[in-house]
C-alpha cells in the first residue's frame, strides 16, 4: 500500500468517525444508516413520522457528498459493480432484511457500536465480516464468478 | 436546527465514504476477497473511523446531554440474541454478493449507476420485510398467549 492509497482511506475513515461523534454530540443519535433509513420508511409501515426531518436531512447529505467530490475532482466518482445484476438484487434484499433483524449495519454496529464497546455490536460486526468474506471466497474461488 | 446539523453530519459522512473509496463496490469486494488480490484499504477506513469515534464519544458523553436534544438515545438491549446473529449473518452474505452496505449505496445514488438503483430498491423491500415480519410474529405470539 503506497502513501497516497493509504491517505484516502485514513482521511475518509476519520471523517466517518467524526460524523458519528457529531451526530451523538449534537443530536444524541447513533449514526447508523440502516436505522436512520428505516425510520424514514416508518410511515410506509403505518407508523408515525417522528423525526422524519433530521433523518431525511442526514440522507440528503449522504447523497449530495459524492457530487461535491466529483465537482472538486472534475470527474464523476467511479462506482463499478463487478457482480451480476441478480446478485445486486439478492444482495440488497439480504442487506435490508438482515440489518433490520440484526439492528444495524457497518455504521451502526461496526463503527458506533464498537466505539461504545457494545458486546452486541462486536458480535454483529464479527458475524457480518465473516459471512461477507466467506461469501466472496465461495463466489470467486469456488464458483469462479 | 436538528435537521441542519443532521444535513451537515450526513454530508461529512458521505464525504468520508467517498474519499475513503467505500462507495465503490469493486473496492469493497476486493477487501473481502482475502484469498485473492487483497485490498487492505477498508481496514484502514475502519481503524481510522474507530480511533476518532472511540475518543470522540468520550468527549461527547462527558456532557450531560446532546447540544440540540434533551438526552442521548442509545440502544438498550445488551443480550446477544438469535435475531442479532442471524440478521448480521444475512447482512454479511448480502454485502459479499453486492459489495454494498446501506451507507455507500445511498451515497452512490447520485452517481447514476443502474445496478445501484436495483440494489436500493431491493434494500428498501428487505428493510420493510425485516421490520414487518418480527412485528407480525410478535403479534401472533401475543394472540396465542
């Protein structure tokens, strides 16, 4: 890993950590994206629309950010999806279902929960990291995707 | 005020995801592919995010309450239960299949990759299923008892 390929991840990671801290310090909330999005969809489930505005604002920020980086770089940030479309669809379904059943995703468990030294988040993070690595191993090394 | 701070924090979070490279599924899959041409950068992202959030949370929690709210809203569950483990396992499989977790997928929505929209649609469906089924099961259990 060269210094320049290390800097992006290091700075980007620090920004993710900083935003987790700020959302707690200012809004008193865990910066867990799956939980925040599920809250936005609460009216679809026939529940109240409490906290809709801050949740929607957070998501808007997420969506705008890559455009700012693209504008600064003078080219659209690259997003490439190496796996077939059906895997994106099945993957999305499993990520959505799994993060609700498991009460969190990479941000809520992997960053916020682990930083709070939550036992549940350590277990969840260990679990999703392991199954993700096994899945890619099976796809690439055994099935030749 | 709460929405403005959430917008700012979401923007920061999205910048972190973009600058770190996490927004690109091929990069995530290269990180998960430990038996292949392994890309360690996600490890740097996680480590950097955790160092900042670990110490930052300690500063945030030194105050009695958040700046804009009356109290910190933290998860109350402490037990490692079956839904946590099964949900996280399914999430990991979906993450490996697609190379996307909720944060990067939402951020990437502004970049016009069709596969990402398929993932997002499936993600929303999966979340609604995940939130609906446990509640329906709880209702049934209640009706039976």
